[in-house]
């Protein structure tokens, strides 16, 4: 989606903003810095001087600087260095800065620049060794460079709150279609699967899982998604339904290792599987049980939990009474699920076809939502515990997603509208506002059925894209990307 300027809005409070997006940014940089420090034998005996500067795009966001500096300082002080101090001499560069660092008694100098570029908040800089020779520093001030460091996060609602009053944005939509082949698509998920800073698209087919990248910059073909890896799935294959296929796919980091795993089940005849992607190939981690991974729900400590369901025998629906939290990956795979609909899900319909959830960030902290569509096509929008109904919408098709698409701290709903036997589906986007779902956009009739939906910054421009899988009458499949 593209963002167009509209009217002025007052930025919300920043009370908890630094606990979310900024902390993730600093955490990513800290992990890269830790790798460099581990290579130095005397790191725990050295003093480090930290300097954080404002870069491009920070004219109205200067209050970000002390917050990022404070978070980075706290992380550095847990690294076992002899001492960590902050320099206020932001105007110094090159040899003059190195000389000033040595005179302060520091052995290590970390210079970082915080800026905004192409919709991302970035920390870029260099860790250097401050030599004892003034002559060396004057002749070759970069001689002691140890590592170049870079981390970035999307400019979301939390980050925007630091920039004071801003113009509210309205969503505009443009569509592109990419050919995918003849294999039906059961489910989609977008996430950074290998921690390379780029969002991958996981595509679940009846017989395999494929990892793709959207066209992203020069040197890559703009007419198709690029295949990164593929893994054939084990187990029996069920017939693909024309509507309501039973494939489910969830991506999450449940074990806390800062790498996202893939949880899936392709049909009622197959068992669930946990997979991982290392950047070059998809690997099988373990086989799961016969429950379907449905969605993530968050507890009070901001820890996501995977919730699973059991399909009613001979049908394509799940009973809310069977909704339960999956065991953590470290638990025995043969143990029974924990939790259940007594803890969450009181407002769910008795049976549902699809369940989704969203974490919407803002400067005042995160808010959580859930949504389910029943067999009659009525969608219920719920709070994050699934105990309270917020809004309803009739005539919803097989698939939908909920997310904050424009990073304004408000929830949007993406739906497909389709009759059971129809072919030419349509997409629609709604916004939750004052307890009502307001229509923002509806597509023209599409040349096929929408079989899966997801969203993410797939092309790296800092804005979220909607991606829908289409199956045409002739059997061809394609990806519809809504920018």
C-alpha cells in the first residue's frame, strides 16, 4: 500500500515506546556487537566510549537519540567491559575524535548514527580500537577499525510517536500479479525466517513448503518472486478442496532463540511439522501431532503462545472448546496440550473455520486482537484474549487477515468475499474505528479464488504489502501483491 498525506493528528504518548520497537533495534545491534567483542581476548579489561549521532531524517525526531543512547548504554554495560561511558562530543570526527577518545582513557570507541531511510529506523556505525600512538591516529585514523555494525527496524507507530505532530495517512492501493505455477496454495506467511533483515514468503502447497523472496532492488527480475528453498512434506496427501482447504501455517519464535520456526499441517491426512530455514535450505526439526497450528496469542509478558485446534471429523471446522495452547518446543512432543478455551476464547463462535490474531503497537504500548469466521461467513472481531466481541462483519470468504497496515496504531481487516461456488473473488480492507468496521477499499473482481492471505514488508520499502494467493479456473495459481 502507498501512503498519502491527509490531515494532522496528535502523536500519542511515548511512555512505553522504548520497550518495543527501539528495544528490538538496539537488541539486534547488541547481538552483532557481541560477536565482535567475543573475538577480542582482553574485552573485559577495556574501557569503551560510546558516541551516538543523529543522521538523516531525524530533524523532528531528536528525542529518539537519548532514548536509543540509554538503551544501548544499558546493553553495553552487561557485556563485561571494564567501563562504558557516553561522549557528548558529537561534532568531532576522524582523527580528532580518536584523539579525544584516547585522552579520555578509552581503549574502544563505538560511534553510531541513528537515522531514517526508506521507511526504516537505522543504527549504523563502527567499533574501533583506540591505539596508544597519536602519530598512528593522525596518519591512519581508521587503522583500528574492528567492525562495521548495522541494524534496522520498520518505522512503526511506536517510532512515529517520537516525531511529534505528524500528518495522518490514508491508504491507497495498487495491485500486481506474479505467476506461481499449477500447484494450489494452502497457506501463506511472511516473516524474516533466517535473520538476514529481509522478509521471506513461506508458501504451503499440498506436497511441499516453498520459501520465496519478492523482487527487491536492482539485479532481481521484477516480474516474479524468487525461489530460495523448498522442502517436500512427508505423509499422505489429501484431495485439495475447491474451498476451505485445511492447510495451516504459522511462523513464530517460541523457544526464544531469536530465530523464527515454521509450524504447519498440510491436510487432515498429514501430521503437523516444525521446520526451520537457515538461508539456503528448509530443514525438518520435528514431527508434531495431529492438531492444527491456528494462530499466536500473547500473554501479559509479551510472550507469544501458539494455539492449536482439532478439526471436527468429516468437516472443515474447528470447535472453540478444543482450542488449546501448544506445548513449548522444549516439552515432550507426546505430552498433551496445555491451556484451552476456558482460559481464552469465551467470545468465539461454537465452531469456526479460520482464526487470526494481531499485535498492534503504539506509543502507549501494544494492543491485541483476534478474529474468527464461522461456517456462515460471519466474522467476529475480538480482543486479544478472545473473550470480548468488538465488531462483526457478514459475507466474509474463506480467508482474512488483521493487522495495522499503515502503522497508525489502528487495526485494519483484510477480507476475501466469495460465495461457496463462486470463482471471481474480491478483496476488501476495513478499519476498526469507534467500534465499527469502515470500508477503505474493495478490489475489482479477481480472476480466481483467493485461497490464502498474508502481509509484510516484502520489498523492503518500509511499507506493508498484502499478498493473496489466487487459483484460476484453469488451475493456474498466482500471487496478487497489493502495494
